[in-house]
């Protein structure tokens, strides 16, 4: 069993290119990002549930393209003329469907999509065809986007994700721990991240390493496989 020490420090996820978990479900998105600056289109989208890696991949592209970025919720009237005027700049707009649509946001997005130049990468939870809008013209633009999914988990990907979350916390755990978590936790990136955080917290509070026994105790305390929320 790997030995480990746990400390009450904040967790900073590793977001370098070498830290990204490549899997069949995100391979198309990754290959598209790697084609930069030789994209066949000026605007694209990546989508998937929270913590699936889309922010990580968007950060990789931001570094490659020297792009600016902001969440869609921050699009405001005073930003529209400024952003739209950046004809040649690369931009990332994240979490397009995380909140309900607003006309101000929609007009800003439409202005960005209609720029004569400058690459744009959008991210969201659902496919762009399902992103809610209040402006019809924006809906038609979303429907025509090249978009790549980021999440369709298999055991290999889930195991890699569990391992990465522990590594982000400076913890090394045995394969049995990883497999036990994958077997019992809901197969979503958010559930995996939440369970790893709770296991780390329990280990820290009890001054124990994260072992298979600790994981089983946590599963039992949470009511088994059915209790999977944060």
C-alpha cells in the first residue's frame, strides 16, 4: 500500500497538456484542438458534464492560441462593443448553458459569432443544439456549430480520473482503492471528484491514509451506491 501524508492545503488541479486524460470519448475534441492554428472553421464548441475536462482542454487551447477567456454569464452590455471589435483575437467563452439565456448575453454571443476574423471556442454542458436562447438567429448559429463531446465514460477513463483527482491532492492510492471507488460511485466526473474530496477529508480528519477500508467505510456511511451526491 502506498504510504502518504495528508495536509489541509487547498487543491489546485493540474491543467497542463501532460495532465489531460485522453480517452476515446474525448479524442475527437483533443485532435481538433491539436490542429490549431489549422482549424477548418473559425468557431467550435466542446461540451460535457461538469468536471469532464472541457475547462482543462479549453485552458490548453488558450495557451496555444494566446486566447482570452471569460464565462458566458459575464457577457454584459459594456463588453459587447469591446469584444466584438477584437477582430483577430482568439476567445474562449465558457459555460454557455450554465444559466438561463439573457438577451444581453445572446447579443454578445451573436456579435462574437459574426466577427469577420478571430477564433472562438465555446463550452457547455449539453450539445450546442440544446443551448437555450432568446434570440432566434443565435439558435440557428448554435445548430450549425462544429461541436465535440467530452464524456462517455468507461472504466479505464474513470480509473484515470480518480487517480488524477488524488494526484491533484498530492496523494497516491492503491489500484484497489481506485477500482472500489469506480465500482460504487455514480459514473459522472462531478460524483468522482466529490467522493475523492470526501475520502481525502475523512483521511485527514482521522489521520489515516486513503485505503480500501476507509473507502468502504465512507460508502457505508453514505448509504451505499445510492448515496452519491456532494
